[in-house]
């Protein structure tokens, strides 16, 4: 997208989740190995704009009615999901962050911050984002994406340049509900979480845990051990998602896509039990998506 238009839209996105969005422009990175290929737009939030496996497109695509947070797969850093009322509290101090989905600040800064390509090959790319205003602390984020014959491997690292600060990280993929020919069976998601986060009327987790309830969901789930989920398009593709993160949000209330988000912790948990980044200890999360054909 044009630099001036891109700047204006990125600036507007800080203020409004529903700001009109010009789309990813031309993806500048393509990774391919065997039957798996993906495209990445580094200047569109380091977003995976396309993930094709065995002839099927697995991610919801952008079109003119999509907003910035509504297609592909983008990283959520340095917080995930809803940050309550746009306030981050750390060591007794309150820090205001842009309330772009009133009354909350949504999905971090990746979609409105430029990313630089640090290294790129046929099967791997590493991108870097500088943490700056409106984030109160100096630091950086790297995202590495690797493609193998049967997996997509994603890794996020959040680093501090000076002071310690709280952080959360994860990904927000929009998996297409239907792939292939019209009338085919839609996506099923299977998982065995240890608990479901109880949500309050303000849509934020209360910190209380409940038994997993049937969907549809816009909910966060927790795992005592590593996260595991299985996405299956019957007769076509199975995607086995694993992560060292122990929280997962599922959003399946739209007719054409389902989000399965691997995260370091629940939304707004950064205000309750934060992971703290120091110069010596970055926050690191990885997820692997093993993709196999079913036909």
C-alpha cells in the first residue's frame, strides 16, 4: 500500500477497530516447501495473508469489507486480546493505551506498527518490530516463520532494551470455515482444555475458572500442560496445533471463519499475573501447525 495511505490508516487503527482498511497490498514474502506455501505482508502487521496446503486455502482472505483485524493470521504483541479499559497497571502505575474497541484496547500493536525483514530464505523469514510509543517501554519483537514439508512453525520473542515490563503474546489466525467445493463439510475444532476462563459482563476474564462449556464461543481456555488443538476439514485437511503457550481463545461466531488463538496467557491477565520481560529474559512463545491431507 502507498506509504502515506499506509501511515494514515495505521494511525487511525490505533483509535478505531472498525477503521476502513485498504488491505495488505502485495505480499512481499512467499515461503514454500512441498505441498505447503504461505504469503506474508511484512508491512501489514507481519501478517500471514495466505496459507495454502495440498491445494486448499486455509485462511480467510481480505476483501473490501474486511477491517484490519479480520483476515489472515497476525501476531498479537505486546498484549493479547482485550486489555481492560485500555489501562495497563504495573508496579502500582497506570499506563493508558489506545482504546480502539471501546471500552477496551484490542489485540496489541502489531497491526499498526511497521515491521522490518531481518532475514529471509525460501523456507524461513524473520521480522522485527520496534516497541515505541504508545508502549511505555523500549524494546523489540521478532517473529520467525518456518515452513517444512508438513509444518508451519511460528515463534515470537519480546525483548526489553532497558527496563523490565509486562507482556503477553500470541497469534490471531482466521481459519476459513469452508474450503474446497461448495457444500463441503465445515471446519471442526477439537480440544481438551483443563478449564474455561469465566468472563464478566465487561467481556474480560474474571480470573475464575469453570468447566469447559459447549460453543459457540468467544472464550478463553487454559491448559495445565502445553496447548493442543486439532482443526479438521472433513475429507480434506487436518491441522494439529501445539504450543508452549497455555491459553487459547476460540471465536467461532461468524459464518465463514473460526479463530483459534495460541497465547501466553488470557486476555487482560497481563494486569493480574503478568509475565515480566527483562533484558536477560525475553518472553518467548512458539506454535507448530502440523498439516496433513485427509483425502
